[in-house]
């Protein structure tokens, strides 16, 4: 009788430990999920002349042709990254910038006033990005371009 009680007590505490472990795992999983949900899916946001003309999820291969007075850029999303496939600007500097695939990175075509940047899909257009500090993306990137052009 006595030994049976001890046995069941030990079994009980083992169950508690297993339960706690499960809870910890569940908590960990939930945290991961929330983090994933919080940062959202990454998208390539294409801005032409300070206007957002396209938002392309990096998870989906796609192509977008941006036309403006100065010329044409072909923005391509492929294998989770984005690059400028083709452009008729002088020097093709935007094409030479290669592929970007992480948040906060950007491609710029100065002659065409085109910016391709990677942002979280749920970040909205007005979410300040890491590299721009506190100002809104639109105004500060325009300022950056002015500085670079000079
Ligand atoms: Zn270019």
C-alpha cells in the first residue's frame, strides 16, 4: 500500500515535468509563430518617382516592368530574391546591384528614379525602415537620391 502510494506520486511528478516541458515547447512554438506573423512575409516594394507602383511577394516568382519618362526597368522576383533584370538606363548600375533578399536592402536606379526595397508585407507603406531612421521611407529616400545625384 505504502509503496504503491510512493510509486504513483513519483509517476505524478514525472507527468508534471512532462507537462511543463510540453508547455515550454508550446510557448516556444507560439513565440516563433508570433514572430513569423509579426514580421510578416517579405515583399519587394517598387517605387517609381516617389510613388509605389508595385508590391511583389518574394515567395512568388514574378516580373514587373516599370515604365517612366526616363526609361524602362524590368524588376524580377525569383527564388526568394529580387533583381533588376533589364533596364535602358546609362551604365546599368541598377542591374549591376545584383539580387537582394533580406529586409532593409534596396536596389536603386538613379536615372529612372526607381527604388526596389525589401519590406515586411504587413509593414505598410509608412512603416519606417531600419536604414531610414525615423523619417518616412518616401521622403527620406527622395532626399537620399538628391544627395547622391549631386
Ligand atoms: Zn538603372
